[in-house]
C-alpha cells in the first residue's frame, strides 16, 4: 500500500522544507526531492515511496514557459493551439533532467528494500494544460482541437508521448522499481473519444516500457466508464478512483490486470470507526481483483491529519497480514 500525494502539504515537515521554495525549483533540487520523497516512508511506514515531482516537470525541462501557481496549478504562458506551437515541443534528453537521475539514485540507496515508484503525466492530461493554458473544468479548447484538427492533435500527442516515455525511462534507468502514468483529466472524455484519440498514444508508451520489466500503473480520475480502455492500454495495474467499487471495477478491466485504490480521500476526515469500516470494505472488494494495491481513490487532501494516514497504514497491514 501507498498513497498518492503521500509526500506533500499534509505533512508539517514538508511545509517546513518547502517554505519559500517554488514548486518547480523543489522538483529540480535532488536534496529536496530525496528528503520530501522519504518523509512519508519514515512517518507512515508505507510499502513504497513515490518520486516527488510534478507532471509538468519534463515540459519545463524542454523549455516550455510555465509555472505552478499556488492555489491554481500549472499555468502556461504561451498556450499551444496551432502547428507552430506543436513544433516548439522538442524531444526530452536525459541531460535535461539530470537531477532526476541523481535524486532517484540517492533514493534507491536510502530506501533499501522499499520500492520507489516513478511517474509521469499522460499525453492527454499534458495536452490539456498546454492547450488550455492551465487547469480547466470543461477542456473546451482541448476538445475543440481534438475534434476539429485531428491530424494536428495526433502530432501533439505523439510528441507528448515521446517526452513522457523518455521521462519514465530516465527514472527506470536510475533505479525506479515501478512507474505510474497519471491521466488525471481523462475522465472528461467519452469512451468513444478516448478510444479514438487518446488510447493509441498511452498504449504506445506502455508497449515501449514492456522491456523495462517493471510494473506499470495507469490512473485517471472519473474514469469509471473508461476502466476497460485504461486496462486495454497495456498497464499491469489500473488505478480506480472512489466512484466505482473494486469488485465492480474488477469486472471491467482486462484479464490479468491488478487494481489500485480506492478509499475516498474525504473519508479520512470522518470518525476513525468510519475510516476503519470503509477501509475493510475496500480490502474486501479488492479481493475480487487479480491483485490489489491499497491506495486512496485520488491524492491525499492537503488538510488531512497525518496521524490518520499513519493509523490507516497500520490498519491495512494488520488486516492483510492475517
């Protein structure tokens, strides 16, 4: 078990380390990456560390003018909405993210037998930020480009898929034990649109990671109707948010696919007996899957009590060791 966003704003030690340090600067400093990645492992005793970074880091590394605004998220100064913009997206080279190689190497040494999970943003979610210029509720510009200029869309997605693949390969080469592809905004799409315009590019990434011989996780939010397609893309594990019970999700994914999830992050604000009961329910339903990695259905909320996360970790370990 591990938690998405287990390293972050819910931890006072994280807030101390990040004080007055911009997010993207922290993501490029190996000393901070190592310390922040290790914090939840030390505090909670989770079974895996998740590499501290952000999905826009590789875009910043190739020269995209963007920043992560507190309370807003990634903001792109010059959104990409035409062929000239797409041409500006060059390939990612390992030297562009040398700090990733250094930080992963240090982490692997410090973690010992505890695995490190690397991650990257999926092409669709990265495209949405680039086209919209920042977070979007409706993804209207993104969908307009996808629907109205399919050839340009495919070229953009091909370039982003290549950048994502290289970012993951850098982490694996440095020692990451598994990788997760975050398609945070894929739930905004219909199954038909996902299959036609997104699935081929995510599948391309997973296919080219096959020879790396590390577990591959695929996760999106609001993707209950897309679970079969997320699984079809080729990952070993599909993350499920809290909207679909795991026993139902197990019926939607391809044979041989394990599941990850899926306690509602808001549950952690309820009384402990509610947290414990709902956790046991997730574990019970997860038994229907061909493998289950316990996690939340999305990231740890910033105001979550860290002591509850520690207690939850102990509970899951107690329940699964019986």
